[in-house]
């Protein structure tokens, strides 16, 4: 594959709006030199301890649904005692929507010896609805079935049955069905004209050949409860073929009701990792159920908000780690924006289907991964991209020097540069991290392939290796040579969450056009759209360079300007965008800081001048002249937006420091320039890049 230009060269071709000389220096010498703190919509820094930190479990968790299936709800009341983490709670009356259903007993108890919370109540229910003799015969029937299975004796002839007789009351029948299945998951109940017949559950026996009886017992209790948004997790397993058999059994028998996913335990060795299989009810299984408004409200998802602090960690890797620890999937997390890897970053996040208490329980494990979670609290909904006011930056620039052939005083150069950008602003380019730091392939190239529905090409671009001899690039190289997704999975390190997710789907569906479409769905929507946005961002960067090179700082006829100064970046509706007329150009009605350019999409207008013509030529060059910016196969719609070509840093402050941390005196003798560092702090609006602002200040490409 032909190598793309290095990102440094790409960004050195971009222009500047200011005319000072600038200076040289080094950023991101360590993650602590680049601190990013999200600013929420209320203008507060998200790293501040929230007043809402203290919460009560009773306030966070929804009340049990008291309207639907009342008879079933009375069977079990969940209590949060110390032992509850080792027990399986599955009935619809549970007060939490977030249980892992992980069987954790250390010994292999027999079914008849096991005791769960609520089982005594199940016994009471059976005793209250069945006469003493029938109840005794039911227990004897269950014991006979278990004894025959335990002795490996095959049941000969027709499957044995036990009739409870006719139960005329519908609610009593429903209660009996549930109580029997919960007490004896190895039995099934069948209704026949108001009669309840009990039989052996042969699927239970089949599952016992694959997993422990403890797991089978808990799994069928979970299935019977049919609790929305709950999940069940089998014990960790290192045997891939065995896991495959479990997946196959569950999907074959109950695929219309539940779905299965595998999650690696990241702390295990990459050679022989522990993997857990998690089972979750399919959403569609509940779509057609008739429910009242109150019933629906009682079943709504739990959302838990928190602040994530991470250090030198890619955001998607952090989310993947949290997903495994919480037993959810990456798409259950939402966030307002992406953050740098080589930095210390603080950002707001919301996770779905996880209670605050559950998140609180993994705090210690998270710390081992250079992460912290705090400000944990219950909220009503998820976050969306762009749902923030901006970001605050605390940055240290080290090894300060003059530009080549510049003999002026370094301190004066620094002060001049900062004041110039503070007053005039900077060109609002998308930063290089938007496109990845790869030398061969950038994210915008993958986005272009997706826009052209070239999903196989997009996959191969994603797996294009760099010229480095490390496990990740060796695995990528192997995939491109062989298209062997299964073999590549064995080579790809466990921490490469995105790569492994794509490979698992390719192994399942194949490296075909249809298979690659399915594979892209292993990524959450926010990541799929990220690649398309990267292409749009690249074109915008080129467009603003062309606009400034063609017209400079003049506002000319056909330009697009923003009429509302209070609208945040990239949130401009078309009604707030105005096409400059010839008369307005002559009267200098508008200033350059009001000019916007469109970010590609189906709901934008183009400038009516040379810049608009340039857009059309570029779309034609890239084969997108007929593109509608909608990709139905990937469920991606790209409406587009408008972005101001200039931005200003806010609340800017700075301090010159010697490397050992002593403030340099503003007046005085000669400064040893080799030891100087600059501590600079400022705020930027959402979707603005600190590295781009620093580039304008320093006149230096990083």
C-alpha cells in the first residue's frame, strides 16, 4: 500500500492568521505536562468533587414494578446484605436492574442442599397453594428426577410427568409456574386447560454436560425471571472450544430470547486469557409487550454518571477495560468528547445499566490501570457528543528556544506570541490527533472508504501495519497477508480492544462485503461515525487554508457568516448562517471572526464563491460527487455543520519557569534559555484543539 504523507508534513502546510515570529519547544514530555479538564454545560470543571457524591442505594435504584405480574413479584425481596454479591437474584421483584448473576459458590453443592434468599418464600407459596400431599409428591418427583440424573441413569420411555391438577385461578397458576421453576430450575411447567403439568427440563440436563450444575441451576433461574436489562455471567473459561460450545448451545436453544458475548479478563496472560461469557436478554423480546405508561417507567434503564480520570491511556481502551469489569459492552458508555492519550485527562461519562454502587465497587481495580472514577451519581439519561462547554488546559512547554536564525530575546518572543494569539485568535483547524498518528494510514482515509460503502477496503485500511516490529503490527501484517481473522486474534494483544472486536466479528461473518458490514457494527455508533467525521475534518482543514490563501482576512461576497455570536462551535443551525452579499462586502459589514465554513454533510450550504467551487472539485476528486452522506448499511447519517474559521483562547494565563520549578523574574539579568519552560493555561470551546492553539502561538509544528 502506498504510504501517506507523514502527519507532520500535512500540518506544516496549514497556514497562520498571526504574523509574529514564535519560538520552539517540546510539549507532552510526560502525561503530567498536558492536563485536560472538561468543562460541563454549566461551566464547571468536571474534576471538582460533586455535592452529589453521597448517595443512598434506596434513592438510586428504581422501585420494584408493582403493577405487572403482581403474583410473581411477591416471591422474593432482595436485601443488600454482605452476602448478596455471592447470590443470584433473578426474580422480577428485585430492587436493582444491575446484577451480574455470577455464580460464586466455592463448593459444588447439590441442588437439594442449596439455599437462596427467597427460597423459603417459594416454599411458603407452594405450601399455601398446594395441599400438603401434592406438595410432598412434587418434592418427591423433583428428587427422583435429580437422583436419576446424578446416577447417570437415562430416563427410558416417555418423559415422566407430574400433574398438580387443575388450578382455576389464573393468578394462582402464574404464581405456581414461577415458584416451581425458581425452586427447581431442572423442571419445566406446562399448562393444559387450567392444569399444570411438571416435567424434567432436558435442556437443563444438556447444559450440565457443558458447565457445572451450579451454573446451569443459576442460568435457568435467570432465564425464568426474564428481567429486562439483567445479565448472567458464566464462570471464567480459558478453553476457546469449550466457550464456543456454550455459545452454540445458548444461541441454538434460546437465541430468540437472549444473546451472548465474550469478554476477556484483561489482567490475565495474553497467551491463555480467562474469558467470561455474558448472557443478556434481547431488547426485541420485550418490544411487543403491552405495558402501561407506569409499567414502562418502572422498567427504564439505570444511568450512572461519573468523572473519568485517565493517564497515558487511549479513551477507547479505557472504556473497553471498564466495560469488561462491569459486565457491559462499550456502547453502554456515553461521553461528550474524545480526549488525548498522552495526557492526564478528566471527562464526564455515563454508563447505562450499571448502578452507582456497582461502579463504586470497582474503584480499586480501575486504579491499577492508571484510571480513577469519582463523582459517581445516578442520572436520568446518557451523554451525547458535544454536550460540553469546552475544555480547560494546563500545559508545560519545555526546552524553549528561539526559531532558527532568530537572535531576539526569547522572553520577549514568548510574551509577544501569547499576547498576539490572545488578541487575534488562531485558525480553528482540527488537530492531528483527529486523524491518528500513523504514517501509512489516517482515520480520514478509513472514513472516506466508509462513505463510499467500501467496507472491505475500510477494514484493510484499519489493519494496515506501520513499519514497526511489535506484536500489534505483526498481527496486522499477518491479517493483510492471510485474511485469517481467527489466527490474527491469537496474535493480537488483549489490550487492543477495537482490533480484537473487529477480528472476532470477521471470524464469525467472514472477510466479505457483508461480513465487513457486520464487523463494523462491533464498534459503537460513536466510533463508526468518528471515522467519517475524520474525513470531513480533513476536508475542512484544507478548505480553510484555501479560503485564507485566496481571500485573506477580508470578508467577501459569497462567504458564510454566523449571525449569532452566542452559539457554540459546530452547533450553528442553518437559520443562523448568512450568505454575504456584494453590498455587505463593500460596507465591511462583517469581520473575519464571524466567517464559518461547512463541515461536509447532507444538510449544509456551500459558500457562493471560489471556496464553494473548491468544495465541489474536492468531492469530485474523492469520488463523492453524488454522495448523500448517509450510509444505511452502517446506520450512519452525516448532516454536517458549520465551524468558525477563527477561535480565541479564554482565561489565558502563563508563567515562565526554570526547569527546577522556580519562577523566572520578569526583570533582571540574563536567562539561561536552555533551562526555560512555559506553564500556560487556557480554556477552549468544545471541538477546539490545544495543540492547534499552541501551533499558532509558537509557529511550530509538533
